[in-house]
């Protein structure tokens, strides 16, 4: 990557990070955000997961309270209003699990 492209990308990333832009589930109009099932504190996005395996969850929870998906056999289906499948991703926001949705 050329140096000028790297500088522009870094400027964009740091500009968004420093601007205080914090978009998440609470920012969605019409209450379209999935429910959060856990009140445990999180420290990283990896602490938060969907409440079902294979992208079929409909809520967000802490990984301690989440499903064990080690032996899950996924079919590739994508139910309506599921967390994964491109609609939302589980995130850690203000030390609590939340969903960042499109």
C-alpha cells in the first residue's frame, strides 16, 4: 500500500475513534435492537456472543452465559431477526454486552 493511502486510512480510523462516534444498538430507531440477556461486565468484544450457535441467536449475552458451540453442526440457514447473518454483531459497550446493528 502506498504511503499516502496508509496515512489517509490511519487518519480516518483515528478521526472516527477520537470523534466520540459511538454507534450501537441504542442508536437504532424504532427499537429494532435485539435484547441483551446478561448483566455481566465485559472487557472486550470477544466477551459477548449470540445466545445460540451457528448464527441463529436472537439476543446477545456474555460468553460465560452463552452456548457451548464446540460440537454444533451448522446448516448454514439464516433465520429472520438473527443476530449474526449480517444483521448485528455482539459487542462490548460501556462494560456491558450490546448489539451493533446495521
